[in-house]
C-alpha cells in the first residue's frame, strides 16, 4: 500500500505532485505485470525531478522483487534519510540483508522497523528468527572452537550402513556406473530418494576427487567433439532431464560443463546435485565438469531451501557432506585455451591471471571480497569501468574490464551464468561475454526460457533455447518451511 506524502510536501511543487501521481500509476501497472525493471526506470525518472521518500521506498520494492539486494539497501537508506520514521524502508532493508545472509545487519534493521511500527507482526517474527539463528551460530562457534574440525566425507564409513531388504530403489555401486546413474535418475523421477548409503558414497567420492585439484580446471578436447555449457539449474530436476533429452546424455563425445547454482529455490535440488555428481564419477575425467556457484554456500542454503530439503530427504549429516563437496568444487574452467567459464564474472582488480585463480585456497565459505568472491558473485554492466553491485556483493564490471582480462590471459571469450535472462542467454560486451541460464520459468513464475551453449573444438558458440516442462506439484522453496527460509519466503511488502 502506498503512503501518500504529507500535503505540504506535494503542494510545494506541481512537478512533485505529478511525480507522485506517476509513481502510483507505475506501481499499479508495472507491478501487476511483473515488469519490475520498467518500474525501476520510471521511479528513477521521477527521482531525478524530485527526490521523495515514497519513490525511493517503492523503487526499493521493485529492486527487491528482482533480488537486487544492494540496490534495495541503497534506496531504503535514502528513504530513511528523507523520512526517518519510514518503517517499511527499514523492513525492506532488513529483507535485503537477510537475502545476503547478513543476519546481524538484518536484525538491526528489523529492530528499527518494529520500533517504528510496534504492531508489525511480520517484522517482529523476522527479528525473532534472526536473533534465534545468531544465538545458534554463536553457540556452534563456541563449541567448535574447542575441537579439531572433523570432515565427515573423510571419516564416515558408508560400508557400516546396512541397506535394508525393504529398500526397493537402485543399488548403486561405488563408483557409480552409467547404468546405475540412469536407474537413479528414473528413481528420482518418481519422487523417491536413494538410500542414504549411496548418497554418502557419491558425496565421499566427489570430495575425494576434488579436494586436491586446482581451483581452475583446464578442459581440452579434440576436433570432432563438443562441450555443452549449461547455466544455473537451481533444483529444477525435470528441466535438467529435459536438457539430457534434447541434447543427449553425457559421454566422451558429448561433454557437459555445468556452471554452478545446482541447488536452492527449486525443490528437487538433491536430485540435481546427486545426478550431476554421479555422472561426473561414472565417466572419464573431463566428460562432466562442475563449477561452484554462489548458492553452493551455507548462508544461501539456509535461506533458499537446500538445507531444509537435504535434512528432510536424507539426514543432517548429508547436508554437512554436501557442504564439504561444494567447498572443493572448482571456481572456474578454461575450455581449449580459449573460453573462460565462471559462475559470476570478472574481478575487482586488473591484472588477474589464470594462475592466480588456479592457486586459490577454496576449501571454505567464500569471503566478502577478493577473487574467490568475484568468481561467484560479480555481474557485467554496459558502462565501462567498475561500479557497486546491485546485489550488494562484489561489483559490476564493464566491457573494458572484459577486454583487459581476455588480453591478459590470451583468451577469446567469457561464459558466465548467475542471472535470469528472458531468452535463457544474453550476449554482452561486443560478443566477448555471454550469460547463460538453464532454469526455465525460474521459480515457476519468471516465464523465461532456459538455454545452453554448444562449443566445438574451435569454441564457436551455438545458442540453444528451451521451455520449461511440467514437474510434480511441489512448489519452489517447499523445504524452506522453518526458520530463516520461511522468514525470507514471506518478504511480502
């Protein structure tokens, strides 16, 4: 609901009055049609004429719908500067910090919102959950500080787990075979879980394969073969099956590179991750390559559903083991010495070489800045140079940054993911950088196509798009039902 500014504010300028009327019209049209970027543009036009707290606040809401957390925080802060009593602005600021996994900052913003609007039950509940999670984390840190870190993937023995005769699913050898992976996919298709022993063996195999590998992997293949680069899949298992149906199963002649963000949002994230992990273990090295995305991190998994899904379908141990695998996934790949593939994008500093990425110590949660953070979080922009990120993490980089990186490393092209695109892909920076996104109709509401890119031996890109397919009646983030996940899912206004 729009709160009309004080009459004195509007009467001071006919331009201001026109601006306010226009923003009311904008919200009723652009928001209803989910044209959030159009709403942002129109609010921005209004703010150039007359900076007003309601316009900043409503633009923050449009950015919130697009999950531009950094822009939400900036606009909400501007609204609060103009109107320190604006509870909605403080609330939206809290939601943005929560979306970034910054619980202390979120709690502080929700606290102000509840003080400004004591009857706001939603803000009170979010403040309560933030404080609860902060206490839980403090307790976990306190007890873990007295002990050496135990890596479950390196200490748990799955052979001690008995597979009961009542289990009717596939019995997956260790390592998996192609036949067993196909059986597993069919089992998953029926909305059934494999026995936790087999899930543990797949996770242990993945950790063992990647824990000593470099953080940048060089992929080379001969003439006559190709690689298909896929972007975010986000737990949309049935769309992943459709990719294999359209493009063929992974093999030595039909290689795949999946560019991060396998989990969260979609409610079949375990199925996506275990399927891709099993294919990687079943085939020779280089047939299936997997990069780490920003959602292969604990702060995202707590909010966007994967932690809840994993513990519901398997055990708490399995979630810990998934995290241990995510921590060792490569941060980037180079294909045939020509194409740099990374989930997020390029870097906050010039002069970054492939060797710098290769040598990163990555077996951890990513820091808030630096090369590892940029690999997972940065985005391209059309303007030259660098600018603060609309997400609130890393930064945005222009075509000159892309040119410099490619020349420094004698490369031809960058392929990245990390952003929804209407057509499933978008070409930037005079064709030197491409975004690919492979989760069609993202979250069952965006209406976008998915895409994947074929690269031949010479790395000439061919773009392929596809539509979403039906899936079982399980809504996105269905497992974010408690704690931080449910709190975030209901950001509402």
